[in-house]
C-alpha cells in the first residue's frame, strides 16, 4: 500500500481575516496536490504577525510532510514572512546573489531600490521557487514552500514546486447530484453504503439555490474500481428516492 | 477607549480541504463582524474529525471572545459537529423539544425520520439559532456559535446572532488604488506614512490582471478622522508616483 502524504496550508494576511480579500489559494493548492497524492490535513488563516507566523510554520513543519505558505513576501513593510520563517527554524536570513540576479531580469539598477532588494532576502539554505509572473522568487526551506499571496503568482510558483514533491497514495472522488431530494431521506441508506466499504468516505452536501434544493453526494477513496461500485449504488439510491418524491 | 473584541472562525469540512468547495463563509462572517466592532484573530479549516473539532473549539473558546463554526450540523453520518462541541466542553447532548418543534414546522411526522431528528440534538444548555432557510437550527454554547456550512443558511443564521454579540472598538478602513504603479516604488514612502500614525496599519496589495498592474493601498484603524488624513497622504503619494512613471 502506498504511503499517505499530508500537507498543511498557511494563508497569511490581515486582508483575508478582514474579509477584504476572498482567498482562492487554498483550493488552487488542493487541486494541485490531489493528482500528486498529497492530502491537505489542515489550513490556517493567520494575521501579519511575526510570532504567529513563526509558531504556525514550526508547528506545521513538524506535523505535515509538506507545508505551503502564501502571502507576505513582497517589498513593503508588512511583508514579514521570510524573516518569520527564518526565525521559525532558528536560521539566518540575508540578501542572496541568485535571488538578486532573478530580480535584475525585471528591474533596472535604478528600479532595484532597497525595498525591492528585500525580496532577495531568503533564509539560509533555502532553494528559490520560480515566479513566471513578476520574477520575485518564492523559496523552499526544509519542507516549507513559501509563495506569494497574489493568486496568479501563487499558481505560477506551483509549477516549479511539483517536481520537488514526493507524492503518495492518490485520492479519487466521484460525485452524484440529486436534485429535489431531501438530505434527511438519504441519510440512512447513505450510512449503509459507507459501512460496506472501508477506505471510502462519503460526504453529503445539500444545496439551496432559490427554488432548487438537492444534495451532492461525494465519495472519496484510493481505489477507483471500488468508487465506481459506490457510484452505481449512489445512482440507484437517487433513482429510488426520486421515485418516492 | 473602547475594548478590543476578538473572534475565531472554524470552518469544518473535508470538502474545503479537498478543494471541492470554495469557502465563502469566512469573508461573510468578517463582513458581518466588522460593523459590530469584532476583529477576527484567526481562522482554521479543519477536517470532519471529532477529536480535531473538539480540540480546536476548546482552544478557540479560551483564546477568543467569540467563536463561529460552520459545517457539519446536517442529518447525515458525517455531521459530527454537535457531538464534538458537547465533547469539547465536557457536557451532555440530547434531542431537545424546542429544536424538534422547529423541525416540525418544515417536516411532516413521516418526514421527521431518525436522521432528521438528529438535527434536534444539541449540547445541554445551548441556545438555538434561527435558520430562516431550512429551519434546522444552529446553536450557541457558551461563546461558540455553531452554524450550517451552506452559505445561504449560514448568512441567514447570522441575523439571529447579531443581538447576542457585545461589540468593541470598531475598525474602519480606507483604500486607494494605484494603477500602473510598482509596489516597490511605494514601499519606503508607505512605511514613512505608517510610522507617523500609531494605531493605523497600512497594507499594500499588488494586482496583476493581464496587462494591468497596480497596487491597492489599504489603511485600517479605529479613528476615521485619522484615516481620512492617511487617505489624503496616500492619494498624494499615488499622484507623485504616477508622475514619475
């Protein structure tokens, strides 16, 4: 049996907690990790606070195989993620020549002011992550990938992360939509189906869109043959419930 | 000076971590809390796991003035939030007559099967939260508000939560958009502006939409008069930077 590989995601930024910005990075990272066989165990949305960033990174680095952070690696005073990560691991941080060279591709000597040079400061021993959108690199420190918060840049960085990840058992999912069905009518047969298959988790997600109500049934597991069997049972269940409506 | 009131948000559900569902509840809760003078300190997205839910609720209930959970209070086997919250506080849980009566408004005796009756199980001493969309109630246990995960229902429940919250110092924000400006050019003057105003936090959020790049500057603070002053300075800064482009 292939091993289970896990990840933790840390979304950094006051703007996410204030409701000003709607995070989309978590689901992008999840969709990137699923085909690699990596399961996200937990995500945290935390403030721009050096102590909280350090402690969360340290904790997640111990608990998960891989950790992804987004946010706080730009040129302004509120960009404190790089320093906080160095502090989490008790290592130094300094301006690096390879990172400066990356910035020189985008900025003239005049443009490369003190603020922009801060983006070339990375924790000691970190490996840079390419940024195809705006050059300023992300970086990998041990099992922690530090990426930008801007969704387009974050997605661009993931492309350079994929080959660094040793994946595990892949998770597959199937879903069956049942319009006009009450979730409570499906509960007992759904639990019965799940109990027949170890290693399959069955979720039930009701929706209410104006007059349309219904349920999405989602089964997740590591064996596609078994999931196909579950899908047939779910379709049969939906057919029976619809007949009773 | 009015006191600082904080909240923690716990978003419960495998579907959020798998990327299947894009959470929008956090920003809805943030937008609901801001006018009440409550600041979100941290949010966590956790799996449908009873131990993790219990521990997170216990931890957040101690650390924040208010805690909001979303998800896992439906009729199916994966809905384990109510039990996990009772367990977090070491209190009992049982079917409650007032909650059953709420369900009877929506369901006939025949429809009110064992699965749906589970939605009338609430922790001992909990106060129900109205659900104007699908009746099945949320509930408040001490400082923890337990709400549905479906966004329409969650928003409906917030209406019945507002009057239970004793708010604090309100936070205001202003924003100035600078198209065509590089964040790195604004960094030093931005830090200079922030250093002049204690109690104001200045954030800088770059955007890259196809050919358009720019920065949103956002200032947050508790004094609108001061924020207006900051806004003027930011507008002046943007004007100067634009002239240099």
